[in-house]
């Protein structure tokens, strides 16, 4: 499975390697990057809400200590709404991670850089040939194996 860092950092090389076998990976790679960007955006929003919830929770204690109950109640209401937003974002984050995993798993493995371009065995580069008669196995050569 290709890694996100490779897809992002060596995008053109990955496309070039995949095209050696006649596969245009551009749409799938773009979908992967788009979903990863979505996941990152959700994470940023989630981090901001978690920080806001933490600071609001601290402020509630301070307001109560100062006797500012009305302001503390308003802050509590905000913390409750933040909690609901956090739950929604956490679900979106789980969904995005799952979608990203499916996209990555659907992408074929990248051929090695040494693989010649082509889509059939006729396109393969011949680098060694056999001269003479090819060896054959005896009819009973595999009988001793537990297959």
C-alpha cells in the first residue's frame, strides 16, 4: 500500500511509475489527497474546539469563584454546545479516516522503478534467453510432494 507521504511528496513519480502498466492513477491519487486534506481540516477544527472547551471549563470555575453565576451559566451552555460539535467532528473524522483507508487500499501497488513500461508480456524487455532444449520434469517428479 502506498503511503500518504510518498503520494504527496513524489506525486509525479508515482503517476509515472503507475503509467508504466497503462494505469492512470491521477484520479485516485487526487481523491486520496482531497480526503486527506478533509481529514486534516476536521482535525484542525476539532483541536480548536477542544482547546475552547478546556479554556471555557477553566473560566467557569473562575467565574463561580468570583460569584458571577450568570456568566458561568452562559459559559456552561457554550461548553455543552461545544461538546455536541466535538462529537459530530469526531464522527466525521472516523468516517474520513475510513474513506481514506478504502481509497488507499483500492490503489494498486506501484511497480518498481526497474519495471519496463508496457501492458503485456510482449512489452517486456528480453535480457536473457535460453539456448538449447529446455529441461523437463519426469512424470512422477511431484508425486512425493504433499500438495
